[in-house]
């Protein structure tokens, strides 16, 4: 299966598969200077090899930071929190770019099967009823919902995502949604991702420093 997708996505770099517990870890580690990628697969957690190799293709074709998120060394506790927030905020855009890449390279039948599985998950989660609450289950569901919404949107399928809430918090989520819709239409690059915190008025800024993202706190919350 690995060699199949390496051929489909035209990946020249070495790919190593490691069976690990992926909880709390990135599933793909790309080391461009070694022309090598490590894919972490968890036997207890279903993962999609095609998605991971499509993300690697993004990293090779556009920028390594689209394949693996690296941050500046020696993060403070607050910077670490905002680095995690940044990753969570922008990963739906990366997911959409990944599926656009899959559409370009995967056979039509296989892509349609992938989308059918997403549609099933969409219906199960009832994503049209997405609340703007702060509970952890809701936050996790919200992240996945934005990813699926953007994937269908970037591929040209009908997609709706209703945010249910009120007041300032709802307006913030509407701004976030519009920002993500703008981002997926841009050429994939880390610089597009770094504009998302600024456009959504996050309390931190992100810039690209060669091989990593640099987090700068603009409004301390600790």
C-alpha cells in the first residue's frame, strides 16, 4: 500500500512507517534535509495512509511546514499553549489542501470512496448543529467539523456549516469561519496559515522562520 501511494503521489523521498501510540503526536514527521518522512501509525487508531502521503506531497511541493508543524525551540509555557491553539486553528485549512491534492492524484473511484466516508461521519455528527460552546468534546467536534466543511467546499461540493450561539462569541466564530474560507482558496503556504491568527484577532502572532513557526505572545492570558 505504501509503494502504491508513493507512486500515485510521485513521492521521491524515503518513507518509513513506525507503529506507535499517536495520541498527542503529529502523525507525519518530514525531515527535508534528509529527504525522509516518518509516518506514525497506531494499530488502535484508524488512519488514512493516502491522506498522510498527500500531506507529505504538500510539504515537498510547497513547504515542509505544511507536512509537519515545527515551532521555535524552548517555548515558554504560554507560547506552548498558543502553539497548540495555532495548530488547532489552522489544521482544517491544511486538511482541505490535502484533499485538493488527493483530488489531483488519486483515481476518481478511490477519492469518491473517501468522500462517502466523510459524508457518513458528517451526518453522524450532525455538523449543521455546531454550537460555539467551550467544552472539550464540543471543541474536538468543532475542529473536525470545520475540516470536513472545508474539504467539501474546496472540492466544489455543496456544504453548509451553521454556527449556533449568541453575542460576541458567535461573531468570533463567524469571523473564524470566513477566514478559513478565504485561506483554502489561496496557494498552500505557511504564510497563509500565519495570517489566520491575525485575521481572527488571536492574542498571539505567528511568523515563519526558515524551518519553524515562531510564536509571539501579544496579549498574555496566564
